[in-house]
C-alpha cells in the first residue's frame, strides 16, 4: 500500500513538472483575404502552436497540422455547443490537412485526447467572433 502512495506522489510531481514546462499561449489572427484561410498548426510533445486562433464566424479554415513529435498524437475538435466534430490521427512527423467551417460564433476547442496530453496543456481554441476585437 505504501508503494502505491509513493507511486501516486511521483506521478503527481511529474505532472506538475511537465505542466510547468508548458509555454505561454501563442495567438494567431486569421487574415481576412481569400475564400479559404490556411492556418499552420504545430503539434510537439505536449503542446499546439499557436494555441489560440482568432477568426470570424463563417470562415472556412484549412488547418495544416504538422506533428513535429516523435510520437503519434491526434486532433480532437469540439464546436461551441460542446459537440465532437473531428477526431483526426496525427502520425509522428507528418502533416495532415483538416478543413473546418466555423458555422457558430464562440469558442471551438481542440486538444489531443491521448492519456494526460490535454491535462498537460496540449490544447487550444479557435475564437470565432462576428467581429475581430
């Protein structure tokens, strides 16, 4: 029983240390030119960059996601109503293109749903507004 407590304590310490390594959020504002806006998104070991994308409701985005890590990740997307709309595999070292129409105003969440990845801040959001602020 004592070993389980020690293991849980070590695991908690590891999570705290890794989350402290997470950088500050990076913000990308989608330019208003052209019909489809390409947004480059990088996935590394425990983060997405940029982690905040600002756009307009009605924008058509093409998320060009490059997994720069040596392990497989995924990109899970939820619309502002909390509905799961995408769950895309991101093979290690590869780039995947994900088309996305921002039908609703509000916050679209994206994250990696692999164990502990979202907890370690491998997540971000797309802020779809009627007007950029």
